[in-house]
C-alpha cells in the first residue's frame, strides 16, 4: 500500500480500513487536474526561490511524462495507491528521485483536493453549459418553424386557450436560459483558488498565492484558509442547479410522453429514440423521455446527500468530505447524458400539426375569446361568461366545436352575435391578437425569437 503519511504510524493500516479510507477508485478522475495544479504549484515555488529552476524543470518534465503515459495507457492508475495525489507523487519520485519529494512543499492534501475538485467542477460546469446552449439552439430552431402551429395551452391539464408550438417551446427556452445563468453565477462565485491554504492554517513558506491563482485561471486566491479547505458550498449550488435542470427536463419529458400517447398523438418520436414492446407489436415507447424523467430523482438524491454530509461538520477539513465526490460525479454524468439525449430526441421529433390544431378547436380553447367578443359589444363580462358557458354546454351535448355552431344557434342564446363571431373565435385570430411581448401572437413571437437569437450570439461560453 503506497502511503505518503506513514512516519507517525508503527504498523500498517488494516486492509479493510485502508480500502474504506481510500478514494483512488473515484478520485482518479482528477488525474489531469491534479497534475495541472501541481505544475502551477511548482512554477510558483521556483519563482519564490523555494525550488531551483533545475528542480522545477525536472519536476515539470516528470509530471508531463506521467500525464502522457496515463493518457496513452502505459501507466495504469490502480488501487495500490490511496488516492490520486499519492499516485502522482509516488510515480514522480520513482521517475525523478529526490526532486520529486519536493513537489509537496508548502502544500497539504487538504488544499490539494480542494483545488482538484474546484478545477474538475469548473471544467464540468463549462461542459454542461455547452450542452444547454446546443439544446437552446435546437429549441429556437423549432420555435422559428412553428410560429403559426396552433395547439391547445393547458392549465390543470385542461385545455385552456389556444397557443402555438413556438410559444410552448419558448417557455422551456426561458427555463434552460435561466439554468445557464445559474451555472454562470456559480462559476463566478467559485472561481477563487484554495491552493496555498495548507491543511487549514496556511504555511510558513513565502508562497505567492496570487501567482498560483493566475496560472490556474482563477480570479484570485481564497481569503480564509480554514474555509478554503472545508468549502463545499459550490458543489451544493451546482447540485441544486443540476437538480433544477433535471426538473425542467423532466417536465418537458412528461409532456412529450403525453403528446406521444394514443390519446394526444401530437408528436412522432424518431425510431432511434424509441423502443418497442416484447409482447405488444403495436407499441412505440418513449423510453428516452421516461429515463430522463426517472433519472431526475438520482440527481435530487446527490443534492440531499451532500447537504446531509455537510450539515454537521465543524471547521476545518474532515474525512466526511470525501463523500463529496462519487455522487457529484454521478450527478454531473447523469445531467450531461440527459441533456445530450434529450436534445437528440427533440431535434429528430416530428409534430402532427393538424392533430394539434384540431385538439385546440375541440377543447373550446376559444371560449374566452367568444366572451371577449360579447364584452366588446357592450355585454358585461359576467353575463358574457354565462352566455358562452351555455354555448359550450350546447356544443358538448352535440359533440361539436364552437366554430361549428350556426349563427342562428348563436343568436338563440344571445342576439348580440353577428357573422363576425367566426372570425373572432378562429384559432388564428385568437392567437394573433395577443400581441403583448411574451404572448403567442406571431408578431410578439418574432420579437422574442430575435431577442433569443441575440442572446445566443452574445452569451459567452463558460
């Protein structure tokens, strides 16, 4: 067992204890970040005169060799080592001798792992952001093509008022846009470098923490060494943001699952994102949408676990914090996979526009507009509400839509109705006259789409 802390101990750790304590099985994900942080640390040590230039160059060359050999497969990361830091340092010493023993000068595993986790998380936030941006581009393309694709809008899962597919997808565009904003906010707040904090109280070596932070792309060093090694707020924030992303994906998936059903038939999911039944030949199941919906709880679980782990930990570092990794890694991988697959499913999905429009007509989604027609002709709204309610009952009784009633039938209930009622309650009119920004009318949607295009062009990648 390769241990870098054995001087204090007179006998080896029990194997079961060692295995329970070890983190190499999951923190090996950090190998790039660990080497990147070590290279910055070594450059700073040499700049401060703590290492010679020759020692610096020797260590940097050794670290680059380890990175190269891990990536080409000639050097395997095994459970012979307790953690990724031990793996890198032990292999460095094996390769370059005593100079490798100076790598850890002015550094603790506490600030080292805090740095590695921040570097890894920062990289992954950038990857999630890129996937969300691709999804937004897909949604915007669908919006542009469906400004006049009429469909029912729902409240309480009841047909309410007519909208367009562009307007419906635009709602999710706003959700995922806010998700990107949350990621950017987390990225900015977490972008301070903990390296140089030591175990918890800094170090007596004259470290240049500003230099290290700059080399690693941070905005500056953290300002309290105890907080630096025990801060996991940014992970809780990220897990919360990812839980919100999954909630948005799950809501969208729930609707697609409904729209794919025989009762709705609004969409046709591409064969590549569907499966059949082993016994029922007619089935085409929306498996990807269902799996995304199902995996949402997995990400929620990671957030709850992290909050629970941190709630009772006194300052500063405690081994409990090793639990910050596995579930966070899993949640990140889950979210990235779900966004990518969901984007593929939506981008290949076809829409049955005729069925959507028919559904809007048959659901009396234009009833409010019929009432507004009466109000515009001098009928008090409460009276208009009752009149249209009677019309709806008549239509339900006969199995027809408001559009199918004759003018005589309209006039029997209220003489105020005239021939122009049909124009007033047509889906096109119902949607088009909603022109306030954020509404589904074509002109309003065109303005919104223009704003969203500008946002995608100007929003910087993390």
